[in-house]
């Protein structure tokens, strides 16, 4: 099973995990990391610690809040250093739900693409 890490500013990661748990029930191997008040090197260090136990198994998918921000930059650095780690930005609830429900059936690279697509499909503008 692919493990997941949500990396966000403030309590967003924990809130998304709590929402997913409320909808799907208990969720294993899904961690949240708030980067508020942390330096880039501190974020990278915490990510390495979280990734370490998971990457040797079926891999780790890091879902970051914003491409180009500190969450993304730290996750990208860790993904370059550690094999079997992928990073997707724009984390939202549809993405997290897709991840939790599909990670047992898809390998890491395919899962990353599927949840990126599902996260995008979850964004809809109600016509005026």
C-alpha cells in the first residue's frame, strides 16, 4: 500500500485527514505535516523522517498545498533524494479521498497521475 503525506500551511493537512476519516472511516499510513513556522531545511528534515519508513515498501505520495511554495520545494527536494517518492501539488479533499480509495490497487506512478486528475475534476464552478 502506498503511504501518503499531506504537507500544508496551518492546520489544513490535519483537517483534510480528519474529513477523509469522517467520510471513509479510519485511514492508515496517511500523515499530515504543517510547515507553519518551519524553515525549509526543517520541513525537509521532517519529511525525510516521515518518508523513511514508507519509501522502502510501496512508496510515498506527498501531496503539497501549492506548487512553488515551501511545501512543494521541500517535498521536491526529498523526492529527488529518496527513491519511490512522488509529489503532487494542489491537495484538496477529492484528491485525498481518491488517494485513500485507490492506493491499494495502483502502483505509485499511476496513482500519482490518477489523484492529480481526480483532484482537478473535484473543482467545479457552479454556473451563474
